[in-house]
């Protein structure tokens, strides 16, 4: 059992981080598994009754450059084990997430750019085009999955924005909609969920904006209609349901950093040798398999990203 010894701000302990729920919840999830799967199959069915205007783009052609070392996590298993605090802080958010309206949806690009704009998601997706990529996903809570994303390289969005040479970072924000995202009524959380990357990271070939998953438009529980995938970083960097990209010369303060700076920082690159203050990061539970496997440096993506961090050794790169 994980007991929190340190309080952050005046947040109640029960709301502090997702991680302390995790080990206690495992037995509950296994026990309730059969019921949860039935309920979510029904809600997935309801969601698919509403035609997605980009559905014809999926399944997209796979980019086979990015290979997995493990099978893709079963879609239903993945859709029943999620972190999406805008709905609630359990792993069981699918039913609530299904009710989120995702059209109309606009994406605003602003800040230090040549081309500030607000663009409709369907126009954006067609302009960018979509491909399929198979990526590992490693949550800071020491579990992992493997996912078939659909979407486009974030570099394409940066190109659309044309950042000024003075811009160093891109800050991203999730939709703010407390009526449909009941977790946002808990005002002690720093809503909206915010994340950031350096422009060098955002234009790295691995940085991906997911608009699809499992050969279809991305499910709401995974962050429809637009969600980040940066597989060399811990899962909390993978901001869901994005509405804004702001280019800036100031390092963004992310949601988790704001809540608990001692545990979650800006860079959050995966490193098995740097433990979280409350648990080891040496291994990970591969959800849906019952296996624990060793965690890899940069989640196994070092050949693509290690160079980004040369000369930054004095920074807190790993959590
Ligand atoms: N807006 C928003 N984005 C979010 C989160 C969240 O609570 N809200 N949780 C993060 C965490 S901790 C993880 S591990 C991943 C989980 O994505 P998945 O549920 O699609 O596996 O989403 C990330 N993105
Ligand atoms: Mo996570």
C-alpha cells in the first residue's frame, strides 16, 4: 500500500496523485473485470452510432519504421484502464468520457508564431493526413501498454504554425468544460490540464498527434479528437483532448508539476534507474498480460531522442 507522507498544497490526500490508488485497485479491477467489459462494450456501441466526419481516413496506412517488441494491448483492456482526471480519478472513466461532445471542436494555434489560427478539427486532420504507428506507452505508475495510434507527426503542426525564432516551447491545453467533464468541478486541481514540450522535442520524428487508435477515430477515453503521443516520456505528458497550442519562450508549467513538483517535472523522460520518490521505475506491468518486464531507458526509444538531451545533463530529465 502506498501511503503519501508529503502533502501538496491544500489538496486532500485522496486527490493528490493517481499512483496511490493503483496497487489497491488492482484486485478490484480483476474482480470487477467481467462487469466492466460488458458495460463498456455497450457504451462503445452507442458512441459508434454517431458518425465521425473523419472515419473514412481509418484504418490508415501503417508506418512500419516503428516496431514493437510486444503485442498491441487488447482494445477493450486498454479502454477500461485509463487515466483521465477530467472525468474522475479512478481507472474506470469510459462511461463518463463517452458523454463528452467532441463536435464541433476547434484547435487554436497562438503565441509566438507567424500563423496564428483557429482551425476546425476535421479540416486540420484532412490537411495533415493520417498514418498508423505502433508505440509503447509507459505510465509513471509503473504500468505499460502498446497502442496502434492513427494520426500525424507533431512536426507538421509546428510547420503549420511557423514559430518565431524566439519561441522555445509549445504549451498544450485540454478542453475546459466542467459541465461535461465533472472532474473539473474539483476546483483545487489546476484545470485545464496543461503540458509542454520544447520545440526540438515537438519536431522530433517520434512526437505524434493521435487522432485515431485501433484503426478508427480515437475513442473519447483516450483523448478524442486530438491527443499527444511522446512514447519516450511518461504517460502524463500525453495530454488528451487538446484545444490549444501556444508557442512561447517560457517553460510551461504542467498540471502534475503544479500539483506535486517534488514528483513530476517538465522533462519526464522514462528511466528505469531513477526511481519515483515513492516506488521503483525498474520494471513495469504490461497491462492485460500479467507480466512484469524491465523498463528501458527512454522507453526503448533512445536511438531517436537521446541526442535531444545532450548538454542538458544538469536538468532534471527523468521525472
Ligand atoms: N487531459 C488529460 N490528459 C491526460 C491525463 C488526464 O488525466 N487528463 N492522464 C495522463 C496519464 S497519467 C496517462 S498514463 C495517459 C493515459 O492515456 P490512456 O488512458 O489513453 O491510456 O493520459 C495522460 N493524459
Ligand atoms: Mo500516467
